C-alpha cells in the first residue's frame, strides 16, 4: 500500500516537474529565410520566439533577449507546418480494398499511428483524414490518444469513413453476391440512410463528412465518369451535415458530380478531375475549396500495383495534361486550392507525399502560392486559420525548417531538418534529435 502511495507521489511530483519545464519552455529559432504564410516575399534575418506552445514574437534576429535558448539553422528556411488536406493513414498495401478486408480495426489503429507519426516527421503538422478503409473508428482513437498526450502525432481532423452508394467507389465490387463483407467505405442509399450514416459519423467523432459523389479511379468495378449520388441524396447529405455544423468534402471526378456538389454547398471538392469552366466559376462564387491530389496519380500510373490498374491508367494518363491546365485556370481565377496527398497510407515513404507541392507548381502555381496552399489556405479549409497556417505572434507554434530556399527548389520540402508542433521539437536533424524515437 505504502509502495503504491510512494509511486503515486513520485508520479505526481514528476508530472509537476515536467509541466514546470514545459511551461517554462522558451526559445528562439533563427534561419536566413522565413516564409510566414502570409507575405508574398521571403523575409530575412528574423527570429521566431516560441513560448510554451505559441509563437510569442517574430523579431529582428539582433533583438533576441539575452539568455534565450537559440536554435540557429543558418542557411535554411523557416515556414509554417504543412497541412495535408487529404490523406488516408489507415490504408495499407497497394491493393487497399483487400488489405481492408484482411486487417482488424485494432491493427489499423496501430499502423495508422505509425503513419501519422511518419507524416508529422515529414513536416505535416496537421492531417485532414478523408475517410478510411475501416469498419470502426481507428483514426478517431488515434486522434484521442494524441490529444490525451499518450502518443506524439500531428493534429488530426476529418471523417472516419467515405460514404458511398452500393456499387460506388467505397464498396467492394469484386466479390460474388454470396459474399457480404463490410466494405472499406460506409454504404448508404437514399436520403434516409445517408442521414443516418451522417449522424453515426458525427456520433463517433467525425468532424468532417466525406461523400463519394462520383465513382473513383482506384477502386474496382465503378466508374469515375458516373455520378453516384442522386440530387436528393446529395442535398440530404449536405443539409444534414450543415444542421450539425459539420463541413462536407465531396470526392468528385465527373463534371456533373463536381458541379452538383458545389451547388449543394459542399466545403471542398476532392480530385475534381473533369472540372470545367463552370466548375471554376461555381467554386469562386461559392468559395469552395479545391483539393486536386495530383501526385498520387503519377505514383501509381503504370505501376502494376493496383487491382484497378488499367482503369486508373486509362483515366489518369489520358487526361493528366488537360487536368493540369484546368487546375492552372482555377488557380488564376482565384479558386482556393489546397494541398492533399491522398497517397501516404502505411508503407509509403511519407516524404513522397510532399511532391504534391511540385505538381501544383508544374500545373502553374508559383512556389510561394503552392506553399500557401499547403499552409494558410489549408488552415482556412479546416477552419483553424486563427491558430495555424502562418508564422505570426499569437499563433500555435507549428513550424518546420527546410534546407536552402524552397522558392528556388521546391523539392527541399521533402526533407525538413526541423519540425516543431505545438512548440515542442519533434525532429531536429542538426542535433540528430527525434522525439518519436525516445
Ligand atoms: Zn482519397
């Protein structure tokens, strides 16, 4: 009994000590360049002062108060932590639908935590999960474990499942009718089932609703050129989510599906491959965000890794250049484009996901605007732009540093040398430090 009391005392004491140290955490990060997420120009010779979990000041490097602990990164660039607007951390194996059938939700939670940590170490301090192949709610559990400080990980928002019609992109369409597995998506048909599915998503912690408005590229047996949801189903989905104050993200490839979804009031269009001039003006008019997810197509094209390889290649490769020119048009028209990788489930090297920035530059965005797409615009999409997405006093200290200047070479984003989340250093390659390996 005494032993337990002593143990409790030691625990409380050490908690007090650690919270004292954390609350006293005050340091400055200095590098030659700073991209603050707001200015159009790179800024120089500044220091970011971090106090507890916040950015307390951005000041001239010569004005750093004496005795402040200093991390001097020399010729590198400080920038806001990256916001990945479209990811599926539980997907694993290239044939993700079969992998879903083989793995329990508990297993998915374990590998999903590892995936989230890998993404954080690659500079993604915030992840918006766009539904996952999971019967239960592993991402919500991972999020809870991170928020309860049991594990280190990124900030997580998003949907537990992608809601799909029977035979749609979230259904398993390659088994005999005698087999009735629980699919990777959440199947709902008709307004009533969709309303119930949305209420269940919200009940178990989804802070986004993800709907598969059209068919998909990588799933088996459906067609991305088909609109899956009827107008009544789409309206029911958006109305119900709105009643609960929850935003809707619409997976949509087919032009009509994109345009119907924007008109119905979704907050974001995912992929939007066959967007047309009308889609662009509708997105501008409604303030809809656009998450193109280009690089995942390059990664899987001709890879032989997908069960639906032929379908994917037919659609992706034949339309890639036209799609990129439409993305440029959307960008020039002022559509709010964000960065989503849609690639880095478990087993994919997380640094690859950062290549989405380079494909947005290939489409015509300036490197600075691509970086804003993956920082401040992403923060606006998830509704956290008051606290995240830029390096300004008062915001949460989610900051990364990359070698050199990403405006000259965007690929430097692939290997950040410093990652700070909530004021805590996660990775500092200059010191070979990783909080994830402790
Ligand atoms: Zn996706």
